[in-house]
């Protein structure tokens, strides 16, 4: 009997060892609106898809890109130990007419913002780099027309914005606001400009040669300018943010940090964010590794590296737990972080070939974070030897509304077999953590 069980166990283990595993598509029957897609997985022995031999990485990982015809596409995935049938239905994506006609109102329509951090946009498009500012609940607006799902908001005689209809409701008659009081103060770390209004109105903050603040829909439109570079003598802007508390608007502008030239990161607060977590797995690699687990390992190595260099480190998560995107931003601001680094591993939509995409990319939103993002990208690609997959400006939640210099790092592609092999290596994870710490340190050294 023991011999029989031993044979059965051996057969099971052999089947497990040599059977392929497909991690994407996630189901054997899927419908997608794309002319292409890909298979991501691993195998310990040769595997074919519809009779074509698949190139295997030495780790066993593979990515296979396929074109789809309209309707049902059938794929037979086969090894000597296993055969599975995948049916992928290619569905044409019919878009509604996005070019809605603009409807002008005969009389303006007063509105009030009903959701927190509502984007006021420069175009009637729900996404992209088109945000004028983020508005708090209770801010009053004047709409003079609409287009599709957006109201057009009149800011002054020559400037307009757009706001989603779902984020506002109609209100009673509107009169221009008054700026009743202005004060200036400073702490060791910040300049603080405080404005008391009789009601909340839309605003815009821009950073050029100085920090410019505009309040709209006020009596005699109010414009304020703060000569940051002249006052500080700094070559870099270190961050700012502004919002309302009741009818009091506070603009906080960070002073250049005091740097210990012998130990650059001493006393510098860095927020480290391991992307995803909990039920949100993120990307799944060729070998089945979850993005949430890989980035947490890198984040912990980075925490250790930064602390050894004297930095104060704030972790948005240190375990496999879910943390909301806005909650991550709150953690960064609450701890007065100077830098915020969100760590991720990249993936791709069905339209792109994972075998053709490798390397490190970095995302930022605010212009003051761009030099930091570029310095970090240069350091990472140099020290890790990864392909430079470029710098991108993108409106991700975690890099918006922070006082910190904020970036999101895609260290490499988890669904590319070559990059996947790097990302799951403990040696590479530690090397990535060191390179991120070096990037922060070099940026500081080149800014003072």
C-alpha cells in the first residue's frame, strides 16, 4: 500500500512540476474590447499555443502576444502534461459621441460643490492633465452652459473651467465673495498665507517665477503673488498646497529643508508607499508573484536603507493590508513628509506586447516634482541597469494634493519575463531600495 501511495504522490508532483500555469487571461472564457491580447504564465517544459512553440525564459516565465479576430477566438495551450482551451471573444468597442454640443444658458446657474477634492478642469474631459484645482465641499460656482456631462464654470470674463455634473448641485442666487482679511506667518519649515473670506469660491495656484494665487468670483478679482525664489534663494521649489477650513483658505509653501552636509538625509522625512495591498493584488507576474507582495518587500528594504542614513521614514503600509488612495495622501501630509515615493511594478493593456516593453518609468503630477522624478529615473536606470522607460506626467491620486515632492515609480514590468525575473530576486529588490535612497540623496545634494 505504501508503494502505491508513493507512486501516486510522485505522479502528482511530476504533474505539478511540469504542467504550465497561465496567470493571464484570468479566465478560460473572457470578452475584451481589443484587437490583441496576451498570455502570461510559466512552464517547466516546452509549451505550445495553437501549435506554435512558446519562447520560455530560463525561469520558465513567458509572455505570448496574439491578434484577435472579431467574435470568438479559440486557443489551445498544450504541454506534454496538460492541455487547456481558452476562448477569447473580441468585442468591438462602440463609443458614444463624445463631441456633444455646447449649450449656452440665457441666465447663469449657481452651483455648489457636494464632493470633497472635486477636480475643476480646463476641458470637459474626465481624465488627464487638465485640472485647474481641486475644490472642497461647499465652494460656490457660476455655470453659464453645459456640454455632455459637464457644466462650464465662469471664473472671470475671459477664463472658464469645467466641472462634472455629478459633483455639484444647484443652489440659490449667488453674489460675489469678499476677502475680509489676509495674514502672513512662517514656521521653521513653511511660509503660511491665510485668507478669510465670507464664502468659499474657486481658486487656482500656479508656480512660475513666484507662487501665484487667484480667487475667482470675488469683488474685484483677488490675485496674490509670493516671491518664493527671491525670498529663499533656492534653486528648487519644495512643494506647496492650499485648501479651505470653513471660509478660511490657507496656502502653505515649504521652505527649503536645512541640510546636514555630512549626512544628507539626517532629519529628512520620507513617506514610502508600497502600492496595492489586501484584496488589491496589483499586477500578477509570469511566475504568479503578486505586485502587492513584491513592492512591499522593496518598500521594507527602502525603509531600512533610509533609516540607516538618518531619515525619518513614514510607511503607508508595512503589512498586507488595504489602504485607500486618499488615505495614503493623508498619511503623507499628516506627517509633513518632504518626499513621497510610491513603489509599483508595471503591467500593460491588452493592446501592447509585453515582450516589447521593459524597464523603469516614473510618474509625477506637479511641475515642482518633475526635477526630482528625472533625478530618480537617472539614478535607478544607472544603478539597476534597467531600460529607461521614460518620465510621464499623470494625474494619479497618490501624487496629487500632497505638500511633498511626490513620484510614483514603476520599477520594472512584472509581466515581462526578463523584468519579472529581476523583480522576484531578493538581490535586485535590495538593489532597487538602495538606488531609490541614492536618488533622494543625490537630489538633495544637487539642490543646495
